[in-house]
C-alpha cells in the first residue's frame, strides 16, 4: 500500500511540475507576443529606407512578370535542383540564360538580374572580356554570397569589383560547395583567360555542401580530371534549358515555398504569428530564458559546443576536411592549367557572433579557421581573410540587410551592398599588389 501511494505521489509531482512549466511557458508566450518587435522593426526600417515591402512568394513574383508577357524564372543552381529531385543525365550549374531571374528578398524587395548567356549573374558582356586573352581580372567561385544574394547585380561582389574599375565574372551559385565550384571552373573556365581565380570559401557551409555533392555527378569532376558535361556547347545548352524550364514550373515552386526565398516576409510572418501551441509544448521560452542565464546558459552552451566539437573531431569529419583540401588542390591545378593565380577568400560573417555558441558556423570558425589558413598557405595558396576585414568596420549593422542584428533583433543570411563592397575591395587589393 505504501509503495503504491509513493508511486502515485511521485507521479503527481511530475505531472504538476510539467503542468506548471507549460503554464509558465504559456505566460511567457503571451508576454513574447506583446513585446516582440521584429516585425515592427522590419517594417520601420523599410519605411525609413523608402522600400515598399513585397510580401509575395517567389512563385507569385515570377508569374506576375510572366503575366506582363516577359519570360521569367527563379534563380536555379545545381545543388538546389538536385535536392529538389532533378534526375536528368546532364546537371546544369546555373539557371536559365539571358532571362529575367528572380533571386531572393532580404531588403524588403526581391533582388533580380538578367542572367548571362550561361545562366549566371553577370552582365553578358563580361564573357566578351573573358574571351579576349588575359583581359579579365577575376573569376569568382563560390555559393550564394558569390552569386550576390540578395542585392541588385551592380552591388554583388563581382558587380562591386566592376564598380572599382576591374573586370570580373562570377560563376557562383547558391548552395555551391567546393565540387560545384570545381565543376563550374572546368566547364566555363576553358572558354577564355583570366589573371586571377578566387574561390570564396564560406566557413560552416561549404563542408556540409561538399558531403552532399559527393553523392552526385559533381564528384566525377574530382575523380576524373578529363570529365566534362560540355554544358557550354550549343547542343547540351539547349537540352539543359528545355529540361530546366519544365522542372522549374513542375517541381521547384514547392521547393522554394518550403525553403522560402522571401526572408523578410518569413520573419515578419513568424514574429506576427498568433499564440503558438508548438512553442508552448516545446517549452521554447523557458529554454530561451535558460540560454540567456549566465551560469546555466553558459553551461548549456558549453556542453552543446562540446558535442559539436566532438563531431568536428570525428574520423568522418576529418575525412571530409581531407576531401576539402584535395578538391581545393584540384581547383588550384585547374587554375594553373589556365595560367591564372589561384586565391582562396575565407568568408565568415562576424555578425553570426550574435548567435549562441552552439551555432555550427561559429563553432567551425572558432575550431578550424587558423588551421585552414595555415594549411592553405602550406599549399602555396594565397588567402584573403575576409572575416578580419569585415570585423574592422565600425558600423557593423551597415554590413547587413536593413541594419540587421542590433536594429532588428535578428540576423539575415547575406550582406548588404556595403558588406559586399568591403569584400570586393579586399579582393581587388590582389591586383593592386601584383
């Protein structure tokens, strides 16, 4: 009898404790909704900058352009379409060529560009400069930062390099890892001649992208130095464009909806959401409070960091890092074959320091930056430390869309035109020092 009563009392204590936690968290949810300023801050910043907030999904933007009689597509890249279910033999490394292309929204309006003859984010005349021997100053390789998300073409890294009076061609595309960068250089670098090839390495992202790329046709560019899809040939270009247009309209809209490219709308919508049962049952607000508490929060973050660190120190991750250096070596070898200087620009957004210690990118930067810079130098590769250059800017909020963390209480994924300008300025110093 005593044992049964004891078990009942213990159960009652547990149930009461959990109910109390849920009630406290529900109260914090109500307080959060009354005090949450993200939506208000975003709208205020857009009004201050004279921006008419575009709350549409990317599909709506594309269709509205088409309704006006103009061909239009969302920006597309190899890793994005592969993740969305692309099954064709030829895998494109860019979007639809010579077409109005809608990219993403982090400034309140969607960025867009007229794609070049191969579907990248460049003025088409850049290819004419490239085709003239040694007239092009820079080829840029990399992911969405290199592509120029989410700013107008003239404010991308390549665009800002052009603004400084140099010539540049971006082969960057969203979600590109090292293998996609190698593939782009192999396919399109042979079409002309350049002085410098810059691979913009995004700390935290590129290794994860590499793991995904290894499972695809992109790994063939690493395994076989003679492998090419000949994507620049007229015949293959026509095949790819035909398949890509169909795939865009049949499959990509749902993918873009789930991975929404309108980050302004997403954050406003999330911050304006009504009472969230999901947040209550996950004890979200209590966990936030714990995360902010000095002693408990630091202990919690430190233990999370130890788990991330253990993952980074695992044999599997060491294998991934070894593959990364081998791919970079292949890019360097390809650059040498094209008689170009090869440079790696190490990019880590210092604004991510505003996030918790558990942030994977921050942990990667903390654990690997110095080792990566040293290893690249040992490989006789010039390195540009973009993180250090960005940290020197006194007004950090100017580097990010709509002012970002301090002003908004949140972080967007990419840079403002000012942020991209600083990056471009650091890259152009290579020419000045040659």
